């Protein structure tokens, strides 16, 4: 037994209604089959995450370490806010679970994410706070929910100047044009080649499991480069934003020519003019292959400039270079014509709002005309971007409207079912067993929770009244038996007959009751709400049900 810690060791039990589990606090209870691997410590609104070990031997140590802690299905995890227990298995993974309800059935929780990564947003917040403290920096961390995204999809870290938006999944599309908010993408979030080319690099985030925690790593992904991963301690916040050692290397390579390394004391070998000419010819041939080199026109122009500055080659090589440059100039003319044609087609597609063609041409032009654009070309590209963004916004609005409509339809259907169930309860009042009544009341409550605002105040009052009756009916059988036994004892002691405790009993011949005794309606049970003799009717204790009054008058006609 671990004081202060909800625990459960599970044994199999073959029962008629499914597998049961032994809980040290509750005995045998119905097992919670949902695999919940994460929780929060201390309370429902806590932001301190915890991951449960998967193996039984590790769970024993975990329980000892958290002997005086409590685990919760946290609100920041999208959970219900109730306390959790730990379950130990030897033939499957261990996990958190809800305590069963008061009726012995599993608790119904609407939490969607329950796996190992379901608390990653809390681990990101914790790691970011520790990282910033080590650098004497401050920032606000918020779990934003744009476009109705579930909590945990996006984490925003806001600094006095700028910030980071961490996309842990694909629910929300990253915005690359938002000023002062740099996207950081989870490993499952895709990024296209054009974005990598335009931005030079993008940041990634990865969380690895270490014991009962998750460790944050930051990656830098660039075009035609493998993603390089670093710990948070290796990262810095600069004027450019989040920076890693890979970012520094990429920026240097884009800003200056790479410096070849050579040992001190050795003579640096410089290739002769002939070898350099052959290298330039090979590069020129490769650059003209549009499918291989991005923005080939810019690259070809640069190589032709290098060839023009080359000296010290022989006549034969000089002739080859001249011929290659002549071919390259003709190729550049064709490329220029094709570029103009593409921009013209893009203008026409924008006017016609042909989104498919706009998207295709924009992607092509971003690859072949990335440099040296004219003002007119920049305006055309900006118009294409605006058109695509407007279309994406309309799609998002339409999707939100569809979701709202679907939710409203579901709420309307749930409200209809709740109204129907309330009608059944009213019509069958007094004819339902307590168990059947409680079952119908539970169904009404569930439907009302889904119906939301479509349940009016009158219906809510009815539901609340039925809930009270259902709750009071749980202890009623024993109370009724005690009241009946007590009444019979008093009647026998007085030598008088006792009225029957239940309305369903047959009328029997009894000797007349003395007129000196006075009887009230509370001396008979109520066939409508099952209130026993001596107890008021529910839900309104001031006014007994009509059927109870009729039964009282029939039983005591002279009262």
C-alpha cells in the first residue's frame, strides 16, 4: 500500500460482464481499457507533465518515487480533470486509468490524445522555461488554439521582440509570412522545397523519451542537406531568431565564399588556367540542365562572367570557352523569353482565378526566376501569393462553417433525443423500476451534455429534478424496508393494522381503524416516485403526487 498515491495491481477475473481489476483502494472494479500514458502532477490545472513507465519493473520504482504525489487527467492535456490511478500489468504495457464511476462502470472521458507524445506541449513549455532561465531571458508561453485546433497542437513562445510558434503536428498550417513569429515544425509537419529555398533553412523540433520525461532537440533542415539535431543548450536567440550551429554555417556559406582548409607550412596548390577552364565548362554544362539546378539562369550568368575573367588559357581552350559562352547566351535568351511567357501566363491565370495554374506557375517561377526580378515580376508574384492566401482563407472559413453546422446538427439531434427521453420518463412515471429510471436519467444527462445550449431552462430543470430522484433512489430500498419494519412494529404494539408499504400490494380486509388515530398522506408509499412511507415525494417535497393522494384516500377513506 502506498499512502497518498492511487495505485492498482491488476489480476484477471472471469466475470460475466468483462475483465475486472483489483484496485488496492476499491477492490475488484471494472477495468479501464483506454491506454493513457501521460498525466499531470498535483491537480487538474497543473502544467507539470509526467509519463508512466511501460514496464512493470519500472512502475514499481516509479510508485516509490511518487509515493506522496497524485496524478490527474489534466485540463491542459484535453482531459476531464479527474484523478488517475496507475495500473500495473505483466503481460502488456502499464498505463494510467480513471477510477470507475459510482455505478461501477468505466468513467467516460473525452480526452483524445493519450499516447506518449500527448503531453509534448507541456514538456516544450518546461524545457523552454529552463532554457530561458539559464540565459537570463524571459518569455510568455501560451498553448494557442487557432482555427479551433486541439490544445497542444501549437505552442507560442513570445519574447519582447519576436517569438517562436511551435507546430507539434499538422493540424495548423505554418505561416511563413507572419512577422516576428518564426515557425518551428514537428517532425511530422511537411515543408515544401520552395520554402526551403526561399528561407535557406527551417527549424524542426523533436522530443525523445528519457525515463519518465521527454527531452527536446532542435533540428535545422535546409535544401539538399540532412537535418542536423542539437540540444537546447546549443541554441541561441539572435536578431535573426532561433539559431543553431548549422544555421551559422548556412549563413556564412551564403554570405562568403567557402574557405578551403590547408595545413600551415604547406604550399597551397592553385589549379592552372587550363584546369579551371575545364571546370567552368563542366559547371556551365550542368547549369544549363534546368531540371538539375535551381534558378539556372542566374547560375549560368555567373559562370559566363567567371569565364570572361579567365586568362592564361591556350587558343584551343579559348575557342571552346567562346563557343560555350555563345551557346549559353542563346540559351539565356530562350530562358528570358520563357520567363516572360511564364509571367504572362501567371498574370492571365490570376485574372481568371485559375488556382491550379497559379499554384503550378508560381512554383515553377520561384525555382527558375528567384533572382533579379523586375518590379513588375515582383508585383505578379505578390498577386499570386495574395490570391492563394485568400483561397486558403476561404477554405478555412468554409471548413469552420461546416464544422459549426455539423456540431449544431449533432446538438439538435441530441436535444431531440433528450426531449424524447424526458417524455418517456414522464409517461412511465411510477411504473419504472429504480434501475430502469436511473438508466434513462443517465441517457438524458448524456444527451443534454451534447445538446449544450439547445436545452432550455425548463428542460434543464426537469433533468436536474430527475437526477435528484435517481440519486435518492439508490438508498431508497433499504430506507423503505426500515420504514416498513418500524411501522409494522408500532402497529403490532398498538394492536392495530399497518397500511401496506407498497402500492402494488393487494387490498386485504382489516378491522376498522379507531377514529381517534389521525393519518396523513405520508403514511402510505408513493407509487409515482417510489417514496416510502414516512418520506416526502421527490422532486417537490411540498406537494405529493396525485397518485399518492388517490392511494391514501382509498386506503384511509375516513381520514
